[in-house]
C-alpha cells in the first residue's frame, strides 16, 4: 500500500482474519469471509503494509480522493480522463445496503461471493501481477470499507497447485481452497472509505471485497478499470 502518514492509515484501517463460510445461505459454498472482531492495526502492521520503494503500480493499493461529480454536466465516464490511460474503462455503479459484511453478489445465483478475485483480464499465473487496477469512488450517502486479504492470486495458486501452477489462471476458487487448507490464520484488513473518497487497487491480484458492516446508510460506488501510475490521484493517507 502506498501511503505517507502512518497515523492517517491507522485511523481508518482495522484487521481481522478470514475463514470459509459454512452453513450461511447468503454465501456461495466455500466463500471466504472476514471473521469480524475487528481490531485497530498496530504500527508494525502498518509498516508491513507499506509499498517498497520502486514497487510496481500494478500491485499497489492507494486510498485516494478522486474528482467529485457535480450537477453541471460532469459525467462519471470521464472522471479518469487525464490520469494516464486513454483506454480506461468505466465499469458502472453498484449499490450496497447497510450492514453487509461483504457486498458483491453473483448475479447468476443471487448469493454473495465473499472475498474474491476479479477476472477482467484473465491473466495466466506469471502475468497475474501485471493486470489493470480498479479505481473506485464512494458516491454515498453512507461510508463503506475496502476489505483486502493478505493473500494474492499467485500465492494462492502456488499453494493449491504446487505441481503445475505456472500453466494456470489463478481464480477465486484457488483462494477458497487455500484458506480451507491453511494451517495458520490469514489476515485481512478493512479500510474505511467515506463518501467522496476512493481507492485504486489491483483487484485481479488481491483477494478483496467491499463492506458496509456497521453502517446505517447504504452507499453507491462507481468503478473504472485501467492502468494508472502510483500518485495519479491525491492520496488520503
């Protein structure tokens, strides 16, 4: 994660561990979910999350303040113009009701995915860390969280398919199997995103989802997919 202020990050970031959902009809079989009982991150954890000097933007997470839409004809589709990717794609919006530990629904089954990997670029193992990143803007009215597991697509794929991981396309099922077999707890972090705030994240590389747990209001979030250098948008941390 790219940030400059440990206090600012710790003020909006908490940690827990993840598990496979069992017996919960809201979720797909084997879905990965946070255990809850969120705790403030420590300074040592914050330092461990910090992106190394020269880290590739493709795998870097940023908490940012995108330009805000207004009532003077500003269109969401053009929000990323001028950020460094002429081919960036507006993905649309998603509404989340308040009180959801995770927010993404499989439209085919109507069940929650839990923490998952996106699959827009469908990259093979060796290229998984070179995919496009997603910009998200919380349009409100409520706050929400970005939830990230400390588990990336390549690590999960290697762990589940040690003999032939290089020929595979890492996917959410690999992460579910990895968590089910893990001998040690896998941590996750939730980062508060208030209305008007957003993030840039490699959602095909990191196990992730949104959350409105503990919030009294719903929130709408807008998404874009593209390739942007680190620092293309003002950082909040």
